[in-house]
C-alpha cells in the first residue's frame, strides 16, 4: 500500500509540473482516494477541421511516387514498386548521392525512366516534396525524420506513407493527425506485419467469430539487433550514422511497438468499435548492449562506457474501452529467436504465431461454418493437417487477391509487397486505405507513453483518442475492394463509403 501512496505523491508532483491533468481516480484499500492516471492534454481541432475516418480521395490513374531514405529499407521499397501496376517512380532522395544513384540505376537497368535526384544534406527532401508531379511521398529514413517530412509533404499536397514508427512522441502523433485532417491527405504508416499471411488469416477468423469474443491479445518485437546497432560505417548491415543505436541510447520504453501492436489492434478493432484507454509499462535495466559493446570494442571503448537508457526488455499492458487487454513486448538486445508473438485468445479459441504457429478451438467454435472440423478442443492445438486446412479456408481476401504475386516479389516473405500493392490499389481506385492516420498515431504513441509510464514508476498513462470522439463510428477493420474485385473474390462487402 505504501508503494501506491509513494507513487501517487510522486505523480502528483510530476503531474503538476508536466501534465495537464491527472485523470481517473481509484480508492486505495485504506479508503483514501488517489488519482493515479497520467493524462496528456488533447489539442482542440481548429474551426472547420473534421476527422478523416474512411477518407476517400480522387482516384489516381498512375501514382507518381517519390522516395526519401534509400538505405536498407528504402532501396528495397523502390525495387518492390517496380512490380506494382500503375506506378511511376519520379523522384529519389537521400543524404548520400551514391544511394540515390544506385536506386536510379536499378530503375534504368530494368527499363524504367530515370527519376529526379535529390541528395547532399538532410534538407534535400524539401525540394522533392514540393515537386508538383508527385502524388505520394514514401518515407524510409531513420525515425526522427518521419514526422517532419510527412507533415511538410501533406502541406505540399501529397499523400504520405511513413515507415514504422510514424512518430516518436505524442506531440508528433498529434501533428500527423492535425495535418492529415486539415489537408485531407492520406497518411498511412507502413506497418507491414498486418499483411503477413498468418496475421491476416487470424484477423479473418476473429471477424468470423472463430475465437468467440476475443478477450486478450499479445504482440511483440523480439529481434536481436545488436550486430546491426553496433555496426559502424562500412560494416555490413549498418544503419546510416548509427541512428538506431543513438535512439537506444537516448530513449527508453517500447520505441518500436508497431509490428506487434498492428495486427492485434486490427483484431480488436481499435478506433473501429474499441479503443485503447490506459497502459502501464515496465522495463528491465540495460545489460545486453554494454555486454555486447565490451565484447566487440573492448572494456574501455566509448561504446562500452556509454550509458544506454534503453532497458533490455520492455513489457506494456493496455486495457481497452471494451474491457480487453493487450500485451506488447520489445527486446532488441537479447539473443533469442525472432518473435512477434501474435497471440489471440478468445472465449472459444486461441491462436499464436511464435514460436510454432498453432490454433486451438472449442468444439462449439464456428470453425468452418458448415465445414466438417472434427476433434476440436480448447485444451490442445489442432493437428498440423487441420491447421493447414484452417489456414486455407480462412485465407484473407487480400492474400487471395495479391498473395501469389507477393511471393514472387518478396520482402519479408511477401508481406511488404502486399502492403505496397494495397496502398497503390486503394489510391488508384479512390478507396479508403486499409490503415489511416489514426492507426499511425495510436500505434506510434506507445513510444512516448511507455517511456512516460516507465519514468514515473510504471504509472498508468491514458492513451489519447486520436479520433477525438469518433472511435466507435466504424465497425471493425475493413479492406476496400472495387465492386468487380469484390465479386471476383466472392465478397458481399464492397468498399465502405462515409
Ligand atoms: N517495416 C519493416 O519491416 C522495417 C524493416 C526495416 C526498417 N524499417 C524502417 O525503415 C526505416 C529505415 O530503416 P533502414 O534499416 O533502411 O535504415 P538505414 O540507415 O539503412 O537507411 C536510412 C536512410 O535514410 C537516409 N536519411 C536519413 N535522414 C535523411 C534525410 N533527412 N533526408 C534524406 N535521407 C535521409 C540515410 O542516409 C539512409 O540512407 C526506419 O524507419 C526503420 O524503422 C522498417
């Protein structure tokens, strides 16, 4: 009990200095009322500014794309885009001239016209986003540049696609939301893991009621990045200017939450009938980076002596408006098998992707909806044979639409291409995008909010409703198709209109 009181008095002090208000209150067991939720201010909309839920813009026959940030991720994005119908790559930008030239050469070697080149410094993108014939600016720089470039590009009349996380602070999240609402431009975060085959199949299963009421979900980014974070200029797999190590030096919390959070947010229908209300976050101390730095560079090296702020392992728990819970983990410094967990637990079933993809269903699950599924039991995973059958029967329409081509083009097993294809497909057909600026803000805000919770003794932090009241208007995650494609896919749901 004492701990709670200490926490609350600490918070009262911090809140008075930093925050607009302390939100909901709770009664402690000795009867005292304590206020312990940290709540950040929600900026008001300007007159005339309205939400961009289900935003529809004029169809663009050929989407003119400009890329900024041509490192490991961006150069592969340019390659993938050469495989998408209805795209013209018109501009390329990076700080480094050779990266721009290399992508431009790839275009020309494959029979595409040369793109306009921008390079030389960290501001070269300003001229590129102002280039009049650009429809979409695709941002694959390090994190600190995501929001500034996206905001200016929207102001210059462009749609934007931003690598993950779209924003690094809650203020940046609001900047993206406000700019998208004022300019009426699409702002999509490039969260590719929602397009993975298993994640999409479990979304389809959840929406068809296979898991009953989904009550708890888990996601993660557990990926040993030590060798890349500590790779210096010229070493294979190095980040430009070691930007990612710098982030791990100056930040704590879950600074890369979106791969785990994206798919489970779609399953719960976040800002489409449910919303994330409160989080608490806790992390370990930092051990792994220093140990690795000592091993690679020596005990007395600058890297070994640097005080890294990022704890090795961060766990964030979220409670939603509809009474569901989400757990999100982050660890990029421990030697462990890659995992995004992707767990879905409901009243009638369960699915988890890592370490071994498995599904368990109660006998009265709606599995198959007429198909003959036998020997179901919530106590154990279905057989491999039945697993394969479920994956086939519940293959998501988006994967049925583009999965085969995605396998050929590649990019994290195809999911990157599915994401790119869907973005261009929706822009070309004037359909609402699969993910909007509110997704970008909700998923990215965990960076700042988990840090805030940790810095205040794992205090509960309110998660802003970036829709400012419209979170319940849409009902569930949807993927828009043209009427012809919907018919070809055997769907009776056509693009939802406002
Ligand atoms: N979705 C995924 O699966 C996935 C995978 C890897 C990386 N990413 C994301 O992609 C982004 C880039 O990561 P990366 O691995 O390619 O890093 P990288 O260091 O290889 O590439 C970043 C590039 O951006 C350039 N750059 C930085 N600031 C710039 C500026 N102001 N103007 C122009 N160019 C600038 C750098 O010179 C560099 O070439 C990050 O946001 C990362 O989180 C996403």
